[in-house]
C-alpha cells in the first residue's frame, strides 16, 4: 500500500492527516508495561505499511496515544473513542495541550457518549456532549482537532458544527451516505469497518458473530440498524447473514475490496479497519494488518 500521508509535522486538516486508510485496534491502547515495546513496534509498522491513522479502541484516553506517537514520525493517533463519562474535560484538555506541544498535529481527540449499559453516569447524552465540548472550548482544545462518535442525526449535526467530523462505529454504507448528507462536504467522515480475512462463509460469519454479540445488546447500535432497513429478526441467533454481510467485509480480495469501496462511494473520506480474528480482542493482529495492506495496494 502506498503512503498517502504527508511527512513530518503538519498544519494540515484532520482529513488530510489521517489519509485514506487507518487501523482500529483495542490492543493499541494497552497499559501493560510488558507490551510497551510491542506497541511501539506495531505503530512503527503501521506507519511503514502506509496506514495514515491508528484508532485506539475501547474507551481510550489521551495518555494511550503517547507511546504510539513517540514511536512514529507522521502517523496520526486518535482515540476511538474516549468516553466523556470516564475522562474529565479539564484533565483531557491538559493532556491534549501537553501532547500537542510535544508533537504538534499528531493527535485527534475522538469523543463519544458510550452506552447506558456500559456507563453508570449515562444521562442526557446529547446535552452532556454539548456541555463537554463547551468545557473543551473554554480550555482551548480546538474544534478542528476533535471528532465525535455519531450515529443519529442530532449527534452527526453536532459533529459537523462543533468538531472536525464524525467517526461512526459499526455502520453500513447506507449510514455513511446519510451521514455525508448531514455533514456536508468538508467535515471528516471516518467510519469503522470490521474485516474478516476468511473466504469460507461459515468460518467468516462465525468469527463475525462472535465479534458482534456484545453490540447486539446495545440499543444505540440496534436502533441504528433498524433505521437503515433491518428488523428485529436480523438480531436473532447472533445476527442474520444479511446483517453480518453488511457490517463485515469478508471473502476473497475482490469481495473485500468491493465492500470497502462501497463506503468510499457512499461518502467516506477515511475508513478505520478493525481486523476480526480468532484471537482475543486485545491482541495485535499484525500479520492480518500486513495482509490487508497488500490487499489495499
């Protein structure tokens, strides 16, 4: 895969900085000191492979981006997503300022409201996000250096008006087209897409269903699926084939490329790929990253 990201410290917009392709990984936010060296190696390899951004999965914070940024020279590192319930705005602003002073333009603050089942403090999600953004404004975190996890129209409009754009998770090309219409042409639209590098349908869909199981218990996602033509029947037994085949890119190289292209055709600027394997979600699937880079070349 060719590297389409400009080199060195830049004043470019987030859209230019993240490039066309990124990697989303919960493993990249590891706090295990024993993994520090592997994290640095993995980040450096992602940069060498030509990925423009590394998205830190789970409820990651600014501090989790530091070792990856220090190990690379141009890779954008983004939180994907930092929960507003877990990290105070004032502390986030302080950490952001420190990181940006040391490595200007290399970090993108991804923010989200998480889910009622995962956050005890969950309440008035839209209003709480507005208040959080107000607090960041007051402490000098630029709107152009943050991005919101937005599924519904109200949060998408907020990501248009108060951030650099949106990083929707677990969405379809149809959602991407709708999001682009709401955002307009300029804001960054960077959906996450799960990729299963398996050609056997039973194997690929089994891995996908294992990955999807938790999300089917979260109304924010299932309500989003319902808005885009799925029914309650599609959520039974781990997800219908139709749901799986829409949310996951799997199959041979041509089929996976076709699925990826559908997101760009729908209006995505950047796609953050999450590799789904039989490993623990916290693992770093580096062989699969290399294989995907070859596929994208």
